[in-house]
C-alpha cells in the first residue's frame, strides 16, 4: 500500500478531495462577497443566509413541485437573487451614505432574521437532498475513489468563478461595474443608471450564494445552520485574499480548502482553526491580504 | 486626500457630548435604582443585567469612543468566565483572586488579539475580531478543561476575602453592584482623561493625530486592552453569579448581543450600553417563555435600529433634550 | 434673439451647510462657447456641478431647451444632452483606454463615431488597450473629452480642461475645442487660464464669491481688461 507520511494514499486523496470541495464553496462564496463589497462597500453578512436559501429553495422545488436538480440550478439562484433585489431596494439603498459598519450591522440583523425563521420552521437537523441521478456513483481512479457528484461540484465552481470573472472583466456590464466601483457619481453623470447597477450587483452576489447553496444541497445537508457555519470562514478567506481582488478571493478559497483538508489528515484537532491561524499570520506580514490592492 | 474624518463614522452620532448635569442626574438615579433593586426585582435578574451592562459599557468604549467595532468581544467575556470558573472549581481559588485571574487573562488576550486586529480599520477590523473570536470558540470547544458542550458547571460561590459568603444572594448582589459601579466609573474616568481626549482626536482625524506625533496604534491598542479587560471582568463575575461558564459565553451570538445592546442603547453615550443591557436582557427573558424565535426579534431590532434609530435610546433622548434647550 | 439652449436663473447651491452660490444667472446659446471666469473659490466649478446635477443641494431654475432639469436624477440629466468633463478628469484605472472611451452610453444621435474620435485624437488610438490611468495628463484630458463626444451630448460642460498641462498640450486642446465649435457644439467652459479662454470663447461670465458680477462678449474684451485684471488678479 502506498503511504504518504504514514497515511494511505486513498485516505490522503480522500481528505484532499473533501478539502477541494470545501474550497470550491469557499471560492464561490467569497466571490459573491467580494463582488458585493467591491461595488457597494457592504460586508454582506446575509451571504450565509442567502447560501442557505439557495439550498432550501432547491429542496422546496423538489419536495413541493417535483422540480429536480437541473431546473433548480437555475430557478433557486434566481429566487435568491430576487430576494436580494428586495433587500437592496428596501433596506440597503438607504444606508449607502453612512459609515460602512452599518452595512455590516444591517446584514447581520437580516441574517439573524432569515436564519431564525428557518430554524423556527425546520429545526436544526438537516433535510436530505439526493444526488441527481446523472452523478450517482463514482470513478475509480486507482489511487482514489472520486464520487461523480463531487467532481461535478469542483468543475461547476470553476466554471461559475470563471464566468463571473469574464462578466466583470470582459463585458460592457462589467466595465460599468468596474467604473462605478471607482467613481459612481461620474458614471451616473454619463447617463448610466447607477442605482439600478447597485441593485443588480447585490442581486448577482446573492444569486451566486444561492447557486452555491444548490450545489451544496446534495453534499452537506439542507439545514438552517449551514450558512452560519460557513460564513465566518468565508470572511477569513476574504481577509486573507484581500477584499479588493476578486480573483484573489477565488484562488484563496480553493487553496485554503486544500490546506484545511491537509490539516485534517495530519493534525485533525487544528483543522477547524487553521484558516484563522493563517489569517492572523497573513495580517502580521501583509495586512492588505495576499492579493490585496490597498 | 480623504482623511478618516471625511467619511461618516459610527461614533459620530453622539460625538462631542460632554458629561452634562443631565448625565450625572441619570447616574445618580441609576445608582439609587441599583441600591434598591434587589428588594424589588429578582436579584439574579438584576445581577445578570449588571454584568451585561458592564460588558456592553466596555464594548462601547471601543466602538463609541475609538470608532472600532469589535465583533468578537465574547472571547474576552467568555474566556475570563472559563478561567474564573476553572480557578474556583479546580484550583480552589477564592473569588477575588479568580476574578483577578480571569480579568488578567482577558487583558492578555486583548493584547494579542488587539495587536493583530488593529492593523486594519473599519469593517476589516470587525471581520478580523470576528474570526479571531471564532478561532477561540473552536479552541474552547475542543480544549479538555472547558468541559466542551457542558461547560464548567456547579462553580461554588465561595467566600469573598475569606469571610463574605457569596452564596447569600444579597451579598452576591452588592458585590456585583460594586464591581459594576467601579467598572463604570473607571470607564467614565478613561473617557474624560487626557488619554480619552487623544482617543477622541484619533477618532475624529487620525491623520492629524499622526502628524502631531501620537503613536496612534499604541493608543488604539491601549483602548482595546482596557475594553477587553473590563469585558473579562464582567465575564468573571458572571461565572460566579451563575456558577457556570459555557460555550455560549464565547459564542458568536454573545458577541452580536453586546453590539445590539450598545446600538439600541446609544453608541458613544455613557448610559447607552446600560440602558441597552437592561432592555435586551429583559427582552430575552420575556422571549424565552414566548413562542417567538429570539434571533428573529433580535435581528429585526438590529435592522430597525440601523435604519431608523442609529442614535439609540439615550442618543435620541439627548438629541431631544438638546432641541428643547433650543 | 433665439431662445438660449441652456438657461440658468437664480441658482443657489450648498456644500453641506455652506451656502456657496447666491443666485447665479447665465445663458448659453446654441453653438456658443461661453467661459466662466473668476478666482479660486469664486464658485465656477460649483456652478458647473450644480447645472450637471452632480451637486444635488441646489435651488433655482435650470432649463435645457426649455426643459427643467432641477428635479431630475443625475442620469436623466445626462440623457437630456449634458456632457460633463470634471476637473479631475475621472479616467477609470480599472478600464482600458478603449473601455473608458466606450463607457458613456449614447444619449442622442449625432455623436462622433469611433473613427472620427480616433482621427481627432490619434494618440488615443495608439494607446487604446493601455490602462486608462497610464496615460499622461494631457492624454487623459483628451480621453475625458473624447468619451463625451461619442455620446451625442449637445452641450459640453468642461471644468478647467487645461489645468496642469504643458503649453503644447494646451494648444492641442484649443485646436480640439475649435474643431468642436466648427461642428456646432455648444460649450460651457470653466477656465483659470485666461490666455487660453480668450482664444476660444464667444462670451464671458465673471464670478466672485458665488455671485455673477459681470458678463460681456468677446469683442468687448479689450475694454474690460483693466477691471478684469483687478478682479482676477492677473
């Protein structure tokens, strides 16, 4: 049996796979956070709740409308994006001129409300969501077993992150976003409806979180707590990567997921804290974050 | 060049409000209330309020007077609670020493966390404190001496200074009241000291303070450590009152609650955190018996406060009184 | 006397609590180039920003083609045909030169085509894929003007276009403005550089302390030189 530092190769690869899966979600979620923060200068604490909503919407669609995974992959994020539109128009837009800390407090309150409601209705145990039939089973690669759905999640997350990057860097809409991040008044003086741009940006960010939630449903359980558990880690990822950089957030997400996985193999007790330790180290050495521009 | 003063600051809602005769009147009323309370209301409830009021006041020192929002203050509160509980139950320390130990631990944590967190400002600072506290939470979850999910239970009240029996409710109460009053007066003193004035100058225009030669990060760290220590003091006392230290004390919900108390009561006012603590503790007490989910209510209050009520109760009261004066 | 394209009456404005414009009147006719003169702090830029709607705390009448702009949101004022080139130019660092150029949406027909713009500003064509802020000050100024020209805006508000630029570039900008005038463009210009302004302007307004204190045509300039010297500290 092949072993690496005393761990069997399949076991090691298995943990790395889990790490990469986690990393995929960290990447998608920090992407959404970075997009929202870049434009609106708001730390969207409700991001975890929106992730949870995405998973729940997919579950509702299946349970009450018989709508399966593939349509849910489109419909659920759309639903979450709509929720995002309402949140931005009714609540967030009123506080842009204030200290940015209020954005954090407002979205924190929202997260409490949304997660509290779902916890009240569904308790703390998770609802199962089965892996879509296309992806049931696994590839046997010899040195490890690769479940098909897990492979899909990784590929899907890369696609989503790339697509978002393309949207921002290569399209006209993305140009509006990048310009409005720098000088929203001037962009509006050119005739661009910047308030609508802000709403759309928040909706996109929320939609990204919702999409991550749908992808997560078959992997983790659909639970009201799923957002809470992950959101603080994603914050740490974003601090490490640097808030100004979208690609930085994504890359850091994958890498940290892998690091977490590795830590679980060799030093399991530290696995829940290793990301925070790295955050402390990065802050001491490079306060702006690894890819930070400030 | 945009200086820190150019962008609106959370603390600006009540900035520049000197301790007026109005505040002193409130404080005297408060003192009177504290002295008679145990005869009117269930003492354990008032003790809980006082502990949280001190916790919130400590938090407010950092937010209201330095402009730094720490979203992980529970680490100091709960960390000190654990240390105090452990010191009394496992090592047999008398209460006063255990409290000193707990507070000291919180101070050390304050130095360590503060040193890292102060490298950034504003939202980054909030996120960093949040993540650091979460790290501490996971540590407490796994560490053997904390008792994990059960926490440290059955902590004996002990005899203060060797002869005051704290298992007597009244004795316990007046000790807690004394600690609260001392802590509160200490904060008051800090705010109105030269140190406090420099903090205010830093909050209003950091660039200028730097150009005047102040080592700004040292002052911020100093304020952070003071805030952490006092939060720890609150936690230590709480551990003795409830004879329990648990994961809830270091959890994220706890950090969020103290933010709410300060926001609701009035950021940057002396009495605000106290009022906020009274309200939130009472609210939670009431909600515990009703069917309304607590997080939903708390979250809604957060949202409403941020949108409509940023000055908080005491802040609005002050503004109203100012308008009446004309 | 034709109806002015832009009519401003009794314009007042505030920066926060500070009352900076105290009832400014001005008119710009179609095809005219009008210059606002005055010392630093006289309120020239504030007037421009108030007309554009970038500065929101204002009162009075601002009519473009008879249409009142006062209550409109900022992007609607752009649709009405006002094009704004701010003093700081506002070239976006996250965008290439080409993206900067293409950013403002078309608000009307009759804007310059991309070819016409690259013909008028050849060095922008060369640098089209560079990052916007990597251009020199003069090139950024050209870019700032060029991107408005694409939109079809029929009245340009230019805030200190020659500030901080070398004489050679200043001359180039003068050429550009004259070419725009030849095309019938209407221009409201704020300028400290009096020597530049007198070469391009048809009419002048003089401001001091948030008030409009004088107005005269270009052919009346000679007679005004003494009082101008005093007011502007030339």
